[in-house]
């Protein structure tokens, strides 16, 4: 068994232990996770894996400037001596910021001299910090890490905002909202119309409704209501692998072949009823979250079974499939889970009728969301998925409170960020600009319209439970107004 060891700071807070156990190993420039286990022992963080030789990177949650970030080191090899945790995190961030700066410079972007000065100072701090193990020198490593994060964030956001503005003036990207309520919006409608171009209407798989004509008539009314008001409509997701309801069906079923047959019938019923009216479909959400006792091979077989009718039923239609936690943290802790980037590559090659990958960028809540990532890491993630032949859609969701949310799915999610409406709005603006700057991103959807109806992210609605608009709604309105001008 191989292991990578890190020496922890002497003043490590007690609560940091639970965070560090979420660390994992990853391979390659794309940081694909590998099966690994993190332990704390005798002032060290130890990561172990049974997978082969070769260099690995380590992804570690670490508090910097009031937020906990999932950060990554450069590639490392096992060593008899432990690595210094803070220095390696600083080295990793500096390496990625310097590579990004070089790429942008090569593309003709002139970076301000202040940026280069701060980056050079961070490199000097890191080099000096390695000369001696003391609290004073440890503080230099911490300062180097803070500078690397701050400069990387400033450079990424400034560049992406410029690119987003240029792109929106040339070819505006549509902004969608997911409306999961069974009734239509009332007082919320005008604000939604100001901020969004289209609506996504989830139609979750329910085998009990296959022959329930009342259910299908209600779906007819809902769809017609939006179409009569000239909204672009995306139907789906139909199979949401991360939802409590979907997982319950598979847990309670003793015959997954029979349930897969029911799923195919449900998709066929939807396609035959709405194929002419709906041009855009999302068949699966969180395709990498299939949590049963099936092996990885059986999971891919099940996914292939669900997608098999797509080419026949939805030929020449735009069809997307969604991935949750696109960095793939679950694959490190649950080896039977597929790595999202590799799964997307498999889908691109499978000729299954899929035209786009929908990446869920949900931060700060478990189990569906990811740990908070720096803007540069998010931009690099989009670059990795842009290498595939499929378009990219983004689905955004962020909590606005740390309180219990009984209407969220699931209701007992752990919120690990300082979630407030202000925090939600600021991060939504960041994610919007990062998405708008990437030419392969063809659509951005906000996952939860209202907290007053069942939704995915705790307190993630554009409207709170009392119907009051949150500041995040204004971020969408500004960008759509700017786009429409």
C-alpha cells in the first residue's frame, strides 16, 4: 500500500480534523480521483492507496481567509520524510496561477505589473519558509498560500468578466431557471421573465404514474402554460440519480431489470406525448451518483439501458445528461462510483444520442454538492470538459442559509460554508461570469426557483419560503439585461 504523508501545523484547530479526512489522491493534469483513504495520526495527515505507482496530487480541504477551500498540491511521490502541508498547498496554487498567467500572456493579455510583483513575493515567501521549521517561517508559507489564492482569483475573475462581456455582446448565452412546482408562478413571474430566457421543467420518473391520465393532463397544462408565454422549454431531468425518491425506487426493487423496463416505458411515454412540442431534453441528472450495491460495470450497463431509447425516441433533439460533483470526490471514497470526466468521455464515444453534458456546480452542501473551489480551479474544470466533443451546460445551486430546510432533497444536508444571501449572490455572480466566459458552455440554469416548493439545495431558491426575492435574482437580471441591450 502506497502512502503520502504531510506534517500538520502545530496550531491546527480541533475542527480541522474532520475536514482533513475528506482529502483524497488524484492523478493527471485533470486531477482524476483515485481510491484512497485519509487518516490523522501523530501530527500527520496520511493518505493511502492500493493503486499502482507513479506521481499523484493530493486534494485537501483547507481554511484560508475565512473560507474552507478544496485545494490541490503539485504531483508528489512517496517519501520517507513527510511533506509540509501548508507549503505543498502554497506550491500547488502558485504553480497553477503561474501556468494560467503564462497561458493568458501567450494569448495576448497584458497582465498588470502589480500582479507579477505579488506573485514574485509569494514565491520568495515560499522559498524562505522552507529554510527553517519554526512558527515564523510557517507564517511565510501561509502568507504565500493566501497571496496565491488572492492573485489567482483576481486574475481569473478579471479575465473571465472581460471575456463574458465580449461574448455576450456577440452571441448571448441563454439563462434558464428550473421550475419544480406543480403550479405556475404568480407574483414571481415578472421577475423571472426579466432574468431568464427559458425554463427547465423536471419530470421525475415515477412508475406509479404510467397509466394515470390525470397526472399526464396536469403535465400538459404545465407545459402549455410556459409555451403560451413564449418561454424556451427544456423537459427534465427525468432520472435524477441523486434524488431521494429515485434512490428509494432502486433500493426497494428486488428486480432492477424490471425497474429499468419501467423507466424505459416512462421515457417512451414522455417522448411520444411531448416530442413535437419540446425541442430540448435532459434525460439524466447526477449520472455518477448511482448508489446501489452494483459494480461499476453494472452501473454503466444500467445507464446504457436507460439511454438506449434516446436515439430512437429523441432523434435529432438536443439531449443532455447531468453530472453532480464534477471533480469526482465520491470516486475517491467509493471506488465503484465513476469518475465524472471519464464518464463524460465514455458518453461522448457511446453514440447514445447525447449532445451535451450538464455540470452541476453546487458548493457548500453535502452530499450532492462539492467543497468550495477557487475560481481558477472552476475555470480549469470547464477547460477539461471542453476537450470533449459534447457541449457544456451548467446548473448552479448555492445555499443562502445554514438552517435546516425540510423541503430540500435530501432535507438533512450538511451546509459547510458561511451561507447567507449575500454569500449566495456573490458566488452566483462568480459562477455566472466563469460560465459566460467559456465558449463551449451553451446554457446556464439556476437549479431552484423557490424555497416554498420541493428543491435540491438547502435555501437555494431565487425566492425564499415567503416568496421574497433574494439578491441572487438581480445577478441574473443584470446579465440578461446586459445581453439583451
